[in-house]
């Protein structure tokens, strides 16, 4: 019988999936203080996965972590999306691929 250590935040149904594979998961529920840095770390992990394999599945994982961050930090996603829309209107997006090389003052 082998053992693999993870010590990382996982999606809610992962323990159930592990059990379905006839394995035994050891888990605990993160405290409010514990989950915030774990979510930041998870975002970096998912960004690295997207960097290695830029596809819809990896982008969906990033969005799920962002929703988790909003929940953990008590942020209103509707407000976030409104701010995003306002910034898009006022400052634009990243669709035209503009590189700012320098500014002379």
C-alpha cells in the first residue's frame, strides 16, 4: 500500500472521486485564514498549467479558482464583472495586442 502526499486545495468532489477509485482520502476543511493563501497558490498552479497547455479546460479551472477567491474574500462577482466592463469601455481590452514600448515625458 503506497501513500502520496498532496497537502493542497482541491475541488469539492475530489474525495468522492478518490473513494470511487477504491482509495482512501485524508482531508480536512480549511479555515477562513488557511484557505486564502491556498487559493492564491492554486491560482498560480492553474496559471502554470494554462501556460503549459493553453486550452478551454485549463482556462475553466482558472475561472473556478477565481470564483473561489471571490467567495473566500467576500467579493461580489457581479461588481467585479461591472468593474471589468467599465474598464473595458474606458481603457479597452487586450484584443488589439498593443505593446507600450516607452513614454517620453
